[in-house]
């Protein structure tokens, strides 16, 4: 019976010494926002394609394996269905980034185009405050990035 308090003290000490993983060490999402450039040069304007392409979101594959983004979505906070970009057949290489521009253009391995046009209502990212969301094909939220400032033109999401 004399050893019971000692055993309980040792057990309590073991619980206290369990390592705690700091928040910074938590696993990164497989694909995360790097940056959202929401106030394109020259805006406000008439929504010319060059200005639409001046706003963009950049995503990074944080893993050591290529990820198929087919069916993944990128969107802003609005519930408008035309504010959703859905990736077609596209693979993002390990550690690589892809930039999704709002306007029209020819897709490459590093740049995708939302394909929007139609003047000032074609912009996706609000100039003062918004939130971007990345979801996998099953709709699971993978990452988000918010901003609330009209004093700068972009937000670093890391």
C-alpha cells in the first residue's frame, strides 16, 4: 500500500509530460492558398480582360506527390453559382503552384483561367473583404483565406 501514492504520482507525471504538438506543426492542407490578388491594376474599370486577369488566386500543392484537381472547386464567399471555378482534368505537381486568373486565356500547366467576361460584374474577388475556399470533389473544405482591407491589393495566405 505504501507504493500506491508513488505509482499514482508517476502516472500523473507521465500524463503531464505527454508532448503537445503546437498548432504550427499541424499538417498543412494538401492544397492551400498562397495568395489572392483581389484589386487588379487599373480597377475600378470597365472589366476589360486584362484587368480581370489582374485578379487571381494562387494555390500550392504542399505534398510530395502530384494531386489530380479534377472536380476540385475554388470560390469566394458569395453563394452565386457563377463564382465557382471547377477544375477539369488538371494535375498539380508535388510542391508546385497554379494561378487561377479571373478572365479568359489559354490554360497552361501553371495558369488556369476562370473564363469570365462581361464588365465590372465579372470580377470574383471583392476589393475590400472576401474569403476564398478550396474544396475537394466530395465538397470537403481543404483550405480558406480571408482578407479585410481596401488599402492593399492582395493578401498572402500563408
